[in-house]
């Protein structure tokens, strides 16, 4: 990404689908890791959309999409459940402009739940995705807020059209991230801001090879230093959202043992594109029904969140004292939210 000499860290890292293996490289100059070779991923995404709630890691998107239409304040719900959405909410809520006048675009809108949630909070927002399947599903579920287009083409047709562009967990999927962000910045008005979230390499020790989704679904693992390099290259300001207030209420610890040594992940799909394990769907379904049962009862939902917070603090506090294999999230976590401002 920066032109520096990358170092090979692993030569046969498992891919998302059998029998694929990848080389993992790390660049010490911009602190960025990436997988090689670059391959087409459309068949994997088709399998993910086909299986929905059954796919570990992606099942939460289907859960969000099923819940947000059933509650009065879906944007607040998303902010309560994820630091990524909390950061976006905290920042745009403090913008010195009327919500209806603030023109927002979500790139990589996927199933559409975040665009819809912002719309229900009276923001002037639209969603964009390159997948026609995703756009069709979002329109069917949430209405005509979405468009299918390539970001580069859309930026050429809509230069300087938006005050804010949101990309949540998109950049790590893109083969040419610097070019992609350059197109995103073209969409912004002067002083407009792009909110870019991605798994955060910065908080992990140097011996962790790859603590993000298996390639080629994630072909990059970025750090805060990565974002600073991109911002400097494109001549834009960059800052990072401080998650301290979120983590005070939502205690979060990250275990490192899973990512060390020989603990390599297992592919989710076999060579025919069939999901190998159905355990995640069973667990997720129970949680879905429970949340849907209490989500519209403010007292019950508040009690659930407070009880969960207490248990995490109690559990995490004891483990942190005796186990150096844990990271406790404070102002930073396993996701960053970089805010790039167009000059």
C-alpha cells in the first residue's frame, strides 16, 4: 500500500473457503498486513448471502436487519450494541447543522439496516452498494433508500454532493484501498467528513499474524498508522473517535490465545460453497428471540444491559489480574473509526 518492503509472516494461512490458502504479509513502514494472492470473492459473498444468519461473524448483520424495524429508535439501539455505531452517532449528533440539511451517504450499505436507522432518526441519507442482490433485499425490506453503483462511477457523477460519507467495515474488503478512499473523498463537500471503520491492528502485539476475517473476504488488516499514511498521501486531515465513554458502559476484553501460534482458523465453507458448521445459527437464533422479546420494554432491556455489563466487569476483572493474554478496551478497541476531513 505504501511502497515499502513487506515481510512474509505466514505462507499457508487458511482461506474462507476450502481448499484456498494464502500468504500473509506485513509492512513495518505503514503497519499494514495483507493477504496474497488477490482472488475474486463474488462466489464467497453469494454463499454468505445464501446462508445469512448461519454464518459466524456475519450473522449479526441479519440480526440487526430483523430487529431495527421492530423498535422505535433503531439508531440508538445500534449505538448501544456496537462501538462503531456509537462513534458515528456521537459525532453526527453534535454536527452544527439541521439533520435534514445534513446530506449523508452510506457506502457498502449491505442489508440496509444502518441507512434505515439513520433515516428513522430524521437524517437525509441514502445507501449505496455494488451488490445488486444486497440493494434489492434492502429495498424490499426498508424501501427505496438505496442505489446499486460502483463508488468510482458514482463519485464522477456526484462530486461534492455529501456532507458525510459512512463506510462501516468496508475498506478491508477492497483490493485498492487508497484509490477507493480517493473516490470517497470526491463525494464530499469542502470540510465534509468520511467515517471509516475497520478491524484495528494497532491494539494487537506484533506476533499476532492475522486477527480479522480469513482471506480473501478480508484482504487487508489496517492499523491507525495505515490510516494516517493514507490521509497524508491524499492530503486530508484524519482523527480517530475515542471510545472511552462507550467502553465504560460496555466492558470489552479480547483474548489473544485464539490468535497465537498454531491456532489457525477453520474455513467456513467447503469446496462446494456449503457452510461447514451450523452451531452459530442455533446460538444466534436463541439470542434473536430473546432480544426481540425484551427490546420494546425499556425497563427489561435496561436491566438486561446492566446485568450483562456487571457480569462482564466481574469476569473480566478477575481474568485481567492473572492472565496476560487479554486486552482490555479503553479509548481504543478492536475496531477503529477514522474520520477523514476533506480540505
